[in-house]
C-alpha cells in the first residue's frame, strides 16, 4: 500500500510580515476597492520578496501578496512562462 504525503510548507516567514500585524482587510479588499494601502505596507515589509515568491509558487489568486495585486501577479506569471 502506497500512501502519498505532501510536505507542509514552511510559513514561519509570515510571522515577520507587516501584514500579520495589520490585519487582512487591507490585503483582501472587497472587489473594486483600492489596494493602495496594502501596497504601501508591502513596500515597507522586509520579507516582501519571500511573500511574492510564495504567492507565485502557490498560485495565490486573491489578495495582495508581495506588493502585487491579483492582476499584477497574473501578468508577471504570463511574462515568466
């Protein structure tokens, strides 16, 4: 009998993220709302690149990750494919 296991991703980096200290409302706004405040916070975050890398490798489709919106990540995905 073969049992597949999947590795649990290391999410310890999230403890250092500025978004963890501000709450998800900025980063997962209602459709059509501004993401300007989220991007401003991301710009100051010391682990922004780690966050973006996580979002890209896990195909995160919602919210602001690593300073990029859903549309911006989709465009980046298309240019790197």
